[in-house]
C-alpha cells in the first residue's frame, strides 16, 4: 500500500502524479500484456516531459474504471530488437 500512500501524498501536495494498478500483479509485472501496456505508457510519459510532445489522452483525462485494460497498445509497442535506423534513435 505504500504506492497508494505515495501517490495520495503527491496529489495532496498538488503535484502531477500518475498511478498504474494492474490487477493480479504484485510488485513486478509478470503478464506480458501488462508489460507491454506499462512500456508504452512509460514511453508516452517521457515523450511528453522530456521531448515536449503533447500529453496523451490518458494523462489529460485519466482512465475510467470500466475502461481499464481495454486500450490496445499492440500497434504502439515494438521491442527494441525490431527497431531500426532513425526509429531506434527516438
């Protein structure tokens, strides 16, 4: 529960914070789909804060409870070994 406490404390302090909760997962992600989901969202987070790209929709609006886990990140996910040339430098 420390993650929830940390997230809540940041929000109380008025800080921008995001929390991901994957049902059935403990501290580390073991399910492949959850790993892909996390990777894509982490990339989008850093793209926004480090590269100045626009915020993705999940950062602007959040994700409604009933829509959790329904985003298909497959088209956005490409393992590092498949990236080539300019794409690998991004």
